[in-house]
C-alpha cells in the first residue's frame, strides 16, 4: 500500500515564504557599532523576505541568472547577506558562500590566488560582496581575469569608509559592477518561484584545499634543519643553482596556480597535499530537514521568543545552521556585521539582549577576557553555545566552566565537520555527552573498520550517515566506508547512545 499523504517538496523557497508570512514581525538586526551615534539596522522578516524576492528578480532579469547557475557571496554577517542566502536557492540557483574563520584553509580569504581558484572552481557568474569583502576582491581581480565565469559583481552596504577599495567594472577585468540597492530598488515584490526538485543543490561549500594554489605540497617542502639563518642561506644557495627561465618566459604565479588546479581536476587526482579544491553541495531537502532539527530541544531549541546572535560567519558551515532555522522557527537574529571583536560583541549583546549566542572557541576566549575585565549585563542569555572544534566537550572544565561563571547561563557545545551540516550534534554538561538526532545514524569502528560495541569504552573512528551527511565531494571522493562517512574523529558510544569525542592529542596518546 502506498501512502495517501501529500508529497510537498522540502525546499528553501518554502522556508523563505513561511518565514516572511508566518513570522513577519520577527526581526533581523545588523549591529553597526556605536561610533558617531550609529544605530542598528533593523528589518522584520517580511521586509527581509520582500527584499530577497526583489534580489531574486534582479538576478534573473538584470543579470541573467538561471536555475542551476552559481552565485557567490563574500560578505559579513549582515541582513543583506541573509537576503542573498534566502534569494539564491529560492530561485533555483546555487549559493556559494566564500570565506571562513582563521585557521581554515580558506581563511578570510587572504590569498588572492586561492579566492580566484575557489571562484573558478564554483563557476560563479555573479559575486555579491560588501566593504568587508572588497579588500580581498580587489587583490584577486587581476587573477580573476583568467576565469571564464565571473561576469557581475554586486556591492552591498556602505563602502564610503576611508581606506575601502574601490572596485570598478570594465574590460580590464571583464566584470560589471552594480550597487545592491540600485539593483533591487525597482524590482517586483513577487516572484514566480520555479518548481525546484528538493534534491537539487542549494548551497555549495568548499572544504579544501590542503595547500594554496601553486604552493608546494608537504612532502615537497625542503627539510628545516640548522638555525634559521643557516636555513635561509641554504635556500639562497639552492635558488642560485637552479636554472632560471628568462623573465619574459616565466609564467605568472597566479596563472600557474589556476592552471595546476584545472589540471588536477582533469586528471582526477585526490587533494591530499596537492592543492585540489573539494566542495560539498547540500540539497534543499538536507537544509530544510536540518532547519527543523535545529529547532529541537536536543539542538538549539529555537522559538519565536528567541533572539540569536551568531558570531560564526554565514559563510562558514552556514553559521552553524542558524539563518534557515531562524526563518523556520521565527527566532529573531542579531547579526554582528563587521563588529565581531569581543569589545563590540559585548556592547551589542548588552544592548540588544540576545537569548542565544553561538561562537567558536577563539571568540569565546576573547569575550571571556573582555567580560572579566569589564563586566556587562548579559543576563538575557539562556544559553551560550561553543561551536566547537573536534574533540571539545562541555564536561571539560576550562572554557565551559569559565563561561558558566561569567554569564550565569547554560553552556552547550555544538560539534560538526564540513562534510556534515552543523551542528551535527549538541552536548550539554548535565547530559554527559553528545546526542545525535534520530535522522542521523552513527557508530564507531576499529582499525579494520569492523563495528565496535556501544559499551562506553571501545574507542574507534566515528562514522555517520543521514539526510544531511555528505555522500561524495566535488573534486574527489568523501572519506567513506560502505555508505558511511568517516569523520576522522575518535569517539566512544555509551550503551544509552551518548557519544564522547576524544580530543586528537588524547586519542593519539592512548593509541601510542
């Protein structure tokens, strides 16, 4: 017997329409600092949804974006960026957020060659940016001349601050530059949204490469022996012995980097140490289901009574699932914009009264130092979430304990890896470990990949499978075993299903 229920596609278009109608009065506030009497930019969900609809119409009618095309963003956590993250998938195109926190291979991104290579790999025809992304974009424009895809750059927000680079279009770089507000100003408030398959890609997230384009792989780097001065002298001697091409024949470094990346893709080589780019394409269905999970008590427990401050970038793991979860639940958003440093965050949190603050450990350490030296009233917080690096758990003393004392709020740790929509699971100290949601299957395996028992003692590699877990990557296969994603994390699973992640140094010591 077949089901008699309706089969409604689970798409981000549905989340956009639901948020702007059912939660029209929830708000998106972008913090603008306090200098010169600045006030926050406030927009309700109806306004954000309407502007996202206008952006979708502009991308389609003015810039020629069609379903399946890629649109990249290089922006801070602002309402404009959120509008792009809603509009692009809703119109059937693929969102490609660029940039990530320090420590990630794609950090900031500071390397213009890497930014150009990522854009080239994603084949974006349109790039949306703002004052925070303009410096990186300006330095990458000469490299982008070699890509065959990018045609339009849309600049949002105020770019009049001293020192902000001016990016102009023209034949020199082959792109046309548009002002965001001018582009969407006269567009219709309604859009004939396409009938998108829920399994189509909605967001493309790069998770590599191991090395920057044109940089030597780890095994190719010269050995570092002797004192620094001796090593420098040795390098100079090696370079002097190398045959040199005439200057006019040498290939510019940026062209070499892009050429090498293209050759790697054509040869189908893996990205281990070789600089090849790898990405994950998340479907509408995966993002929709994950947004529902993020509302559950086992995750963030979001309701329309919440005000959420995501310090994690919208461009990194989709701000740990918060933007789409907010539009699903009606939780208001407080976005830090370009003011993500601890002093500014403390002021914003004291004045805007968020109930949930999600940040990665470096931000929390800085905020803890700030609050220890200059206490603020953050009593509005019901929970502080450490968007943790692998192995971090709330039952460890240290950061979680410090935050509990400083904030007087419950502290949770959210865990995830780039191949899985984050958070993959959330742990709270009183619960004794991580709890995966029902849609995600999990287990641990030994060195021979044989399943290990759930006894709380048998430590092995954590394997996952589920509706928002990567099956394969672009540019190379995902680490998998028999349909399960190999996370590379060492864990134990208790008889009641609670998972304890072992820090990398602890797992290595135990295995020695």
